[in-house]
C-alpha cells in the first residue's frame, strides 16, 4: 500500500497543512562534511548556496508575516556568507531562531566565532550527533569528527548552553547508522546524557531520534547493500496514524537555496513542490500555503514510523 493510500485509509481527506508556525530555510548544500546518511548529499564540493537576494526575500517574508520561528539548515548553513545577517536580522524582528549545526564547522577557518555569535543572539541549536561512541561517529562522519564534536559541545556548555537553566537550548539529533529504525527516544536520551556526562563532562537539553528517510546518500546505501525493499517494509509496518496530526510538514514551509517552496526538506531533494501554491519565496502567500494539500510519497513512511518525526 502506498503512503497516500495508507493516509486515506485512516483519514477522511488528504494530508493538509495546519498553518505555518515555522519557516525552514536551506542555505545551501555546501558542507565541511560528507556524512554517509546525508539526505541532501551535502559536502565540501557542493556549489549550491543561497544568494544575498534570496536571503533578503526570506527576511521580507518574516517581516511581513507573523511566523514565530526561523529554522536554518543546510549543508552547514554557517558556511553561507549571509548566514550572520539572516540570524541577526531575524532576531531583531523578535523571531525565534533555530540553527541545525554539525558542530565540527566551529573548527573551520573563520568559524571560531560561532559559539559566541549563537550565545549573543540567543539561538537555539539542534546538533547532529550520531552516537556517544567515537568509533560509530567517525564511521558515519569521518575521522576526527567525534573529537571535534565533543570539543564543540564543551565550548557551548561553557557559555551556558544545555544546562536547562539559562534558556540556551542545545538539542542533539540521533539517526540510525544502518538500515534499521530508531529506538525509543526517551530511553536513548537517558543513555546519551549519562554517557556523555560521565565520559566527557558535557551535557545537553533534549535528544531527538529520527528514522532515516530513504533519500540521497542513505538511499544509495540501501540500494547498494540490497536493503531498500526490506527497509521500506520496516517503515511501512511501523506506520503510526497518531503521528499524522503533528507532522512537521503540516506546520512549516521549506525554502531551498534557490528560493523554491516545498513542504519539507526531503520533498525539496525529490523535487516535490508544495502542491498548487506559488513555488517561489517571492510569491509567498501565507493564506494559500496555510491550507495547502501536502505533497507525499512513500518516503514519508519514515516520518510516521513509530513515534514519528514531529
């Protein structure tokens, strides 16, 4: 059964947006890393980067619309030349800003200021952190990635991030390193907090666990290893209809590095535009986007498996 058929079997109508609380912006596919599970196949050689005019268009949309949160992602979004302007101008408007970081970017040339910049602008951080084991992290992200990530977490902790008292939110994200589903979030969070504190004296607020979406490099891995069919079956069997109400795509709109509009970062890579609404940030129409029908495919099973991606 396709994902669309499954949705229609438990709902009276299609999956539709429930408003726009968040504007998610992908600043480009350039990254200092080339992680094995990356759904956008980011890396140092990628040239796709959002230009200054498109960043200005994003800021204009934030200025003209009551959207509470700006969610900045990439690649490594910090490598975009206009990253600082986007963050600082959004904060001046009173918007809550989330940055999805890989942590290791702090050690790239000219990026040492980032922890202080995030602190100054009260940015919430969501950091990719595959596991609390050096072997597992370096296998997914490259040699030395774990050591840099621990050092980065230490620097952020020193600024008050992750202590649960300062309001400086530091969250980690776990993605399974293979063709299996994520374990229960609460249990794994407890393990992460205990092991990272005991071994390295670092701490964080929350751990988010997500099943990998079969897109990009992870899809290539599944096909190459002969696990594509089995993995899709696992996702479909773990379908949880209770996740549908809280799916992120129902509460945000995603903008790619060219300014094109999508329901989510995954649809962006697959070229699935946001239904019959305007496709570009310059044509942003909040009313129409807030009631659009979500474009779906079988990859969406990853967001509804188990506890889901809400």
